C-alpha cells in the first residue's frame, strides 16, 4: 500500500473518532445524571478526556503526513511518536480522575441509583465505543498515535461494559432486596471504577514505552533483516556490509552499505545501488541511502 493510501486511511480514522467520542461522552454523562454511579461517572470522565486525545490524534496524524521540506528532509512522521506520548499522558490523567472519584464515593459511602434509562443510554454509548475501537484497530499498525487511540477506545469499551454491568446488576439486585444498594452498592460501584483506573494506567505505561522507544531511534531487528535480505538478493550485490533502519511514524528510513565487484565501472555500481534503493523504498516507504564499496573477495 502506498504512503498516500496510508495517509488517507489514517486521517479518515482519526476524523471519525472525533465525532464518535463526542457522541459517546454526551450519552455517558446523561447516564450518570440518571444513576449517580461512580463507575458510570468514571466512564464518562474517561470519555470526556478522550475528546482531547482524539483531537490530538487528528492534529498529529495530519502533521505527520506533511511531505518533506527543506527543514525536514525526512518528513514529519516523528510527530506521530509525540502524539503517542500525549495520548498516553491523557490516558494517565483519565486514570487519576477515575481513581479520585471512586475513592471519594467509597469514603462517603454514597449508593448509586440504577435505572433502565441510564442502562439504555450507557448501552448505546457502549455500541459506539465498540464501533470506533474496531475502526481504529484497523489503522493501529500504521501509526503510534492511532495505536494509542485504538487501545484507549478498547479500554473505553471495557470500562463501559463494566459500568453497564454495575447498572444492570444493581437493577436486578434492588428488585429482590430493598437494602442491597445501601449495604453493598458503594463497594461494588467504587471497586469497578478503581479496577478500570488500574487497567487504564497499565495500558498507558505500555503505549508510552512504544512511543519513547521510537523517539530513541530503536532499530526493529525484523525490519533490518528483511531489508538486508532484499539488498542481498539484488543481482550484482556481492555482500551487504551493514543495514541501519529507524522507524518514523508508519514508515522506515534505512542506510545500507553494499559491496559489488571491484572491477565494475562507477556507472555499473551506481546502477546496482539504484536498484537496491528503489526496492527498499518500495518495501520501507521511507528514505533509503545506499553506499557502495568494492568487494573484497576474502569477505565473499
């Protein structure tokens, strides 16, 4: 798939996520106003903070797709890693807010008031969460920022489902025992919200590690091996002396050193290097630099 096709897909996914998260947040706050549940409030706050995350994702993906210019000859794909870090920090903020609200409810021992209306509102929001998570997951292998957003949306769906379970179990339990919510409601409600906060914090740590690793020019071993194999199989290449690859957003840049027959003319050696460069650019979709050296037959 071309870089332009990846760009269109990534930007479209980010744009759709902005509209979906606003709708889901409105439904969840409406569900909280009906139930006063800490688990539902945690879910609503989490989704509200998502608005910042998906807006960041959209802007960062759009920036990362700008073509190279005089000041950025390798393009702007590194903006994607920065967006991944910002999205991860937003996830951590969500976890902190959720934990605070849950502990506040627990200390005050405030029961919640589940209703069929609140369950229906939250159920609709869950459907939106699942839909947007599936849409973003189709893009997550191409962009760190979209990967963070996809993971965030999967977490949204999980938290929403747990909050929905709290509401439905409360409706059923209160129908059979009038004092159940007063005795056990706050513990169940706050416990669910705290579990969601812990899960969110763990997801944040994992995604933050991915983003920071890319900014530190980590070389994916499997990509470097693939590039080495492509160069080695090119006619005229006697030896691949070194391959250095670095990830930049959804593409990879590479520096390759090959050895050719030392008796070749400069023009012939350049033609081989040009074929290697084109093949690697098709595979990696980034900038490729190929250096040619004469082959020492003792190395071959």
